[in-house]
C-alpha cells in the first residue's frame, strides 16, 4: 500500500451550518435547539473522511474574508493538512435544514464569490509545489468564479505526467476538458452526468431514472474506451452504476433512515480513493465506500463517518 497522502483539491470552501427541527413549517417562525457549524465544501468533506477512515489528506483551497481564521481553526480541528492561497473573496455559508418529522434534508446553497485575478497563478504554484508529496489527487466540486477555465484540466495533466492516480468529482466543461489527460476515475452523480454528456435528457434527482439506463451505459462505455477512465455514477438511494475494465456493474446502496445526507457522495469519493490506494479493485473499493456513505447519512455532522465527531 502506498502510504503517501491524498491531495484533495476544492476551490469552493464553505461554512456548513446545520439546523435541526422536530417540525418545520414554511412561512412561520421555526426555532431549533440543535445546530452546528462545520468546515465544508466537497473537498473538505472528502479530506476529513479520508483521515477518519485511516488515511492522510492534504487539502488545497483558497480562503479569505473576515472569517478566514475561523475556517482555518475548524480545518485544523479536523486534523487536515491545509494548503491555501489568500484571496479577497469571503467564504460562503451553506445551510442544511433537517426536518426530523419527515426525515428530510434540505440544502440552502449560497453561490461562491469570485476570487481576485491573482489567485489563479498563486494556486497553480502551490499545487505544483505540493504535488510531489502525494500519492493521488482528488479534484472535487465546482471551482469558484475568477479561475481560468483550463485550471482543473491543467491540474489533471500535471498530475498524470507525474504518474499520480487522479479521481474527479466534477462536471460540465471542467470534466470534459480533463478527460483528454486520462484521469483514472470520474464520479459524477446522475444529474451531473446527464447535464454534461446527455443534455437533451432530463432527470428528477429523487427518481431512479431507470428509463435512461441503457443510454447512460452506452455513453459510459464510450468514455471508458476513449479515455480509459473508470466511471462511477451515484443516484442517491438507488443502485450505483459503475463502468470499468470489468464492464458494467450495478451496486446496491444500503437502506437506512437518513439523518443528514450532506456529504454522502463525498464519503463515497473518500472511500474509493483510500481503498484504491490500499490495492483494492474499483468494484471492491466502491462496495466498501458504500458503507461509508451510508454511515455518513445516519449522522448529524456533514461529511463524517465518526459517531462522536
């Protein structure tokens, strides 16, 4: 097993506020006594879970604004090796509303602020400086406005030239441009995959969308044969679709009563990366990662698999 850290890149940091209500009613005053604040964003969730399951993570991001030191403290508390460039843009806050009466998780998302013009050059330098220290690279989430459209694909190119394993949880043009450099695994959810590669189709994220299965499999096969990358498509509570050198596989998720589903996809990404590093096959890694995703959903903390976090 390679014991070098996993570098997790996410250029969209987030404060995650979680509010728990026994009952939630629109257009009324709703009060809660259970709430928490966490360092988040897809990459932060991934890095935290990697450390919780026994790995070592390096997290590359940008930070700025009046709450920057608060974010640094939260990340250090989680035991993450943090690398960042300072920008003039404030860190956004996203809010999760947990309705215990209905077992629902509702996410209120603030769009990220644009970074200043110098951030692109600085983040490239920092990435290059730390890349040799890692075993593999995960790029996760949407990059904030202000960065070059080629930034993520340039990161993939550089990592693959150095022989790193690359896992991508991104979408749209960032994903399309990155494939030319042959990442090892891409992990969009079904909605992201459809919007990127089959934009003429529409999905309802709460449905199974089984009617799209054959068309999606054909596209997965095409991408695998063209770019030699394995593809893992999540579908919420429905079985995960995987295409790899073993062909197409459908892997069942674990039925659970959810508490907070924020970070479930990130838990899957963490598990895949860590267990590939341990030498597991992709199918083995995904099967194990499904248990982390299910555990995350049963906990209040976003992006965590520890009961006492």
